[in-house]
C-alpha cells in the first residue's frame, strides 16, 4: 500500500525549466587584468551574537552587516589580485 504525503508537503524533486532552479553561469575569466576586489582595511570587524558570527561595520557610512566565520575568511582572501 502506498503512503500518502502529508498535507502541504511538496511531492517530487525540482522541475526542469523552473526559473526558481536556474543557476547563473559563472563569469568568464578575462585574463591578467581581471582582478578581484580588495577587502577594505577600514571596515571594523567584531564578534557577533554567537561565536560563529561577525559584525562588519563601515565607519564611513555606519552600515553594518553580519557574516558567518567562513564568509569572513573568504572575504579576507580578497586581495585585489587574481
């Protein structure tokens, strides 16, 4: 006997051609002049609400955003070179 799906539960996997499942194509490498941005040294980085979170503040604008530890590690790798 087949089991019934719970009410509201999605049945089946992602559907081909569904725009919600579209993955953008990566930007092509354009050579030596294709530099990555540099992580700004003027940004203030402080521990966030939990040990895995960091609050990053732009002192010029006052804007603040939160990064996970691995996101901050990747951002710090941005050195303006490829």
